């Protein structure tokens, strides 16, 4: 029976996805787990795998098409089966008995059994999945090269998630036969990275990029009866005629390729839906500009520059060939401005992307308030003395006390202790408290689970442990996920900052910024004023989930809890 492949729905707010590339064409045989097509949302890229074995009977769309979620994309079944009833409205008509499938199927069949006997299955090294929310990792450095002999336990490569770094060790002895990626590449989890085996073993079938190359050539014949299938192939040629749109959206796959090829996306026209710059636009631009020298590529990567005609050997673009790209799209010769180009670290790139996505996908406002800090200062002094006398075994800090007060306030405002999912709210029964930690590698936000079940000593110990694990690089990725915490506290008081605007760690609904303590005048009653220590509090909240009045009441409650805090130790 024919099986329909639909466009998945990735996230509550996703209405449509763009097909980056079809990996299979009409007539191809597929097995369970084979990648049928890759597609993109506005924030991420995915591969759709086949859930059944059979022959591709129909493909209703072409590379670059924007397809509504839950729409029929392909049909898989047995040759000769009917599939016309599955065609989505508006799709080009397709023949129910394609001519190509019958001969194509036997042609592919004999090729399959040729390799398995010689291939070292146990020597395939894939990108591990560290944490439920991790979809890809960046290779920091390969520690071995093709031809090296390795033993089980040897470090093969180091890699990074958005918050932590790891080393991948060899699980078998042997020789490195192939490495499919380079330093700095972002690799989807569970994707083949390298192969270890014996010299002479076959490894081609494990190359994750091998199926992508041949797929582009026969794309025009994927739907023989449909004329629109040929249209996308001609689109890049027409790209120069399209207008360059300032600030045009760029697909994730196109952005990554542009970085690799040294292409300035600000200077090219997008041919995707609504002027979106997609992968084929970058490929066309890279082919047109020619190869770049190392200096030229570095300057291109810095942004704001576009290459003119290359004056180097074979049209190579040199640094001197670059021109300044103005907002009005006029080009003027560069004046040799003195500057240093410094590439962002992988973690810095990921943090920047996360912060940008947060601001783009939530309605953020910040309220600020001061809290009388006399009570927490007195408790801090008492705790310090208790530590010196050996009555407690942990150094309870001002930040620990503030977090303890925040937990108490959150239990009274469940809407703040939540995740905003766009059209729904995730309300937490317990407080999973996130704490911003400054490390040498960048900002990390680990979570302390069920923090409301801890007394002040337990909370202090847990906060210190997750912070220390972040600094050592041993923190669990699951605790670093943006979904691990229900609310986050960021303290800049130690740097002398009074108030600031913290950015929400989406999908969380709010984040509290804690500032330094300064002396401010206060009415003590009966006409008596005095300077008392005040702590700055800054609450950034998602206005989609929390109204201004509720946010103000919560912030005031935090101040009340701080000013009236009672702890036992």
C-alpha cells in the first residue's frame, strides 16, 4: 500500500518549511531510515527520513519550494500503485505510471550488496547526542588525520555544544580511513564523522555527503511529466536580474555555506520565497566571484565588503580587489583602513545566535526596582560567622540569599515560573532555577532542578556545584538546555552594575537581573530619612505571557521576600 510522506511540523509557531534539497527522485528505491529530503524552518535545518521501504512513486514539489506543514510531499509504495489522490491542491499533475521507475529499480539493486562484506561497521564514528535538545555540534579540532593508527580510548576529535565541550574517543583499534568533515564544521548529531578500519576496507557508503552530490544532477527528471520541475534549475541563472534587498532573510543552510565560501549575503539577491536567500543563491554567487585568497576571505567574513573582479591567478580574488559595500548598494574603493579581523569562537557564535533569536521571537520589556538590602547583609554576616565557627560547611553568599528569595516569590506567581510556547504556556509546579555563570569560554546558564525543595544550605551547595562544573567543562548538557530551567537569575552586582537589561533565555517567560548594592535615601518614618543599602533588581519578561501589572507585582514580591528573608542554619 502506498505511503504518504508529509512535511513535519517543527514547533508550534512553524506554518511552513522550505525544501533545501530532495535526496531521492521518482523511481529510486528507499529503505527505512534513508533521508528523503532536507528542509529548513526559519531557525534550523532538518532531514526527513523514510519510515517505510519501497519505491518513490511521486514527488509533488521541487528544491526551494516553501511547503505548508502537514502537506503531502512524496509517495512511497510499489511500482504501479496509484497515488494521484495524494497530490496536494495546486500541485502539478503527475503521471501515475512513471516510465523511469521500472528500469531504475533493478539497476540500483545489484549495487547494494557490493560493499557490506568489506565495510567496518563497528569503526564508524558518529557525532554523539549530548542532551535531548542538542541537534548539532561544532568540531573544535580533529586530533587525528587519515592514515593515523589509533587505539581504543585515543581522542579522535573535540567538539562543542552550545554550552560545553567534549572529547570523542575511539571505541576500536585500527587505521583512520576517512574523515568527512573539517575543523569548525557544524555536524548534525548521529551523523557519520569518520571511519576506522583496516587499510583497504571500503568506506564510501558511510560518507554522509555522498548521496547529496548525485541528487542534484537528475533533479530535472524527478517528475518527467511535470514542466515546473525544470524551473528551479534555471532560477540561479536569473538571479542577477533580481533586486538586492537590504536585510533579506537568509536560510540557516545558506548562511553556513556563505561563511564557508566567503560570500557576502548582503550583496546577493535571494530567489527563495519573499526574497529569502537560499543555498542555491550562495552557490551561484560563489561561482561568480571566483576563489579567494586567505586575506580576502578573512575580510569578506568580517562583513560589509563585496568582491570585485579577481586580479590574481585564474581570477583569484585578492584583498586589494575588495570594495566597501554601502547601504545604498554603491561601491567605492577601499582606503586601506587599519583594523584587525578576529574570528568569533564557536561558542561566541552560538551565544550570539541564541541572544538574537531570543530578541526576535519574544516581546521583551524590562522593569526595574530597588530592594532594601539590610536584611540580606545581616544574614550574610551571620552566615560568614557560622562558617568560621564550623557550624555550617558552605559559604552562603548574597546571591544565594537572593535566589532563595526569588524561589519564594516564584511559588506565588506561577505564570512567571513558566515557558512561553507562542500559543500556549508551560506552567511548572516546581522551580527549576537557572543561574548565569561567566566562564572563560563564554556565558553558561545551568539549572538547579526542584530548587524549591532545598533549604538555604542545600541551595547554596547546588548553585556552587553547577557553576564549578560549568567552569571545568563537566556540566551535563541536559542542565544547560534553555528548557531545563523555568526561570533564570543573572547577577552583575560583583561588577558594580546597578541595573541592566538581561535577555530572556527562551522559551522561559522571564529573567531577573541582580545589581550591586548602593546607599540610597529612605523614609524611616516620623520625618526621619537615612541612607540605607539598596539592591538593584531588573526583571525582563515576555509580554506575550505576562502582563505589565503582573510583572510589576512579581518584582515587588521579590523585593518583599529579600527585605523580610528568614533562614535557618
